[in-house]
């Protein structure tokens, strides 16, 4: 591969990753924002979880349509429109005093953000090394999120509550929207031909893609349920906003390290072995969270869990991308995130309503166990 080709691949990965970061921002700051909303509006656990689920209901609406229209639009224009929509929705939410209206606005945030995630996944699906491409995307996304989380709880939420946090996120999204200048105008010729061929033959998605997407959903639902209430777990341990900000910022930095580590490994790790590694690390993180009595235990548990969860997300995305050369399956990855992000916080809110920490952690562990079981059954066949 020539130097020019390498530079082109790097430029594509970075532009797609920055655009995708807009889509990932609502999810990545979810615990901090939900915690701030709960404190600002006096919300209980069930309502807080439902608000998170509503955001991803809007996210789902955008993702389900993406495979049908994504290849027909100008991607740079799409980036501008979606970034503006996300930023303006965040800004509008800072002015709201009615909880019902807040549900509507967070659904809009999810809708606009979803197009950015789908676009980033679609661009990366044209690149040759899927694990490396999605690892870089996840690493860039989490590195940016870490920088946001270093400042958000101690410098913004502590003084300006939710309205200040919403305005700060609107500004971050506006800056990330500048990635539109480097996003390609449309699909690569080879990828576009693959989509057309798949449509002509009526083969929307291979069976292997649907199986991989289903396994990914179960993996996500319990872990996202835990993620939505991670801040509440820390709050129950009387961890200060400044320390909480440190926990979440370092957590996302470690997530970025995890993603870049998987990218460095590339295609050299088999899916079965990767599933075992992820399960073991998730179990260690959950054990530390369950036994935590203060800042150190909570921080260590959250950090280990995030590292493992991020690795699992990258490996699953790569499996899905490999299962469908047309690139359509990977555009449904954000839809799977949306489904699981709708179900996860709502279910976790019901489980955690009575301060049932063991139940919440068991929910995440059970979800992480499924990929291992699926691989064992495949071997048995």
C-alpha cells in the first residue's frame, strides 16, 4: 500500500470517527446527564431510566431508516444538518422546566445524533481492516468524551446544574460538526456497487448478520443498563461531583485505550477467544463494583468494566461488518445500540428501584455471558 493510500485511509478513519463522536456523545455522557436531570427535577429511578430510554427511542427511529437512504445523500450536508440539529436540541433542553417537554427534546437529540453514528459506521465499513477501523473510531470517540467528562461534572454541573451541562454539550457538538469538511461526499464505488447488487438480488442481510446483531443486542442491554445507573451507584457511596468527574473522565480514557488496543491487534484474535477475554474482564469489574465501599473500589470497578465493555463492542462491530460485504449490516449496529439503550435503562431502573445493586450487576454479567455461550454452541455443532 502506498503512502498516499495510507494517508487517505487515516483521513477517512479520523473524519468518520469525529462525525461518529457526535452520535456517541448522548450515550457516553448519559450517566452524568441523567444524574444531573434527576437532581435538578427530583426524578425517581424509574422516571430517570425512562428518560434515557426515550432518548434512544428517537435514536432508533433514525437508525432504522439509515440503510435505505444513507447511500443516496450527500454525506457532508448530512453531517452539517445533523450536527446543527443535535446542538440546537441540547441548547433548547437547557431552557425547559417541564419534564414532559424534556422527554420530547431528548428524543430529538437521539434522532439527530443517530445519523452521525450511522454515517461513521458506513464510511468505516468500506475500509479493509474492520477491527482496526472500528477500534480507531471507538478510541477517538472515547478520547473526546473523556475530555468533556473531565470538565463537565466539577466545572459545569457543580455550578450550573443541568442547563449549563446542556449548553456545554451543544458547543462541543458544534465544534465536532466541523468534521463535515473532511467527510467524503458519498459512498466508495465498490461499496455502493455491493449495496446495489444486494438490493437487486433481494438479499437484504445474510442470516449470519442477523445472528451477530442479535448476540450484540443481548451483550449491550445489560451493560448499558448498568452504564445508565453507574453515576447513581457512585452517588450512593457519597462520592463528590469532582471525584465523580474524575472517575468518568478516566473511564472514557481507558475506553479509548481499550479501543486503540483492539485496533492494534486487528484481525489476529478469533471471536471465540475475544468473547472469553471480555467476559472475564467484565466479571472482575462487576465484582469490584459490588464490593466497593468508597471512591477507590468504585473507580477501579468502573474502569475495569469500561475497558472490557469497550473491547467487546469493537469485536462485535467487526464480526457484524465481516458478515455482510454490502455494508448494510454494520449500519444497523447503531440500531442495535438504540434498541438496547431503550430496553437497558428501563429494565435497569426497575431492577435498581429498591437499591438492588446485586440485581443490577447480575443483569450486566448475564448479558456478557451470552456471546461465550453462542460460541460454545457453534463449536458443538
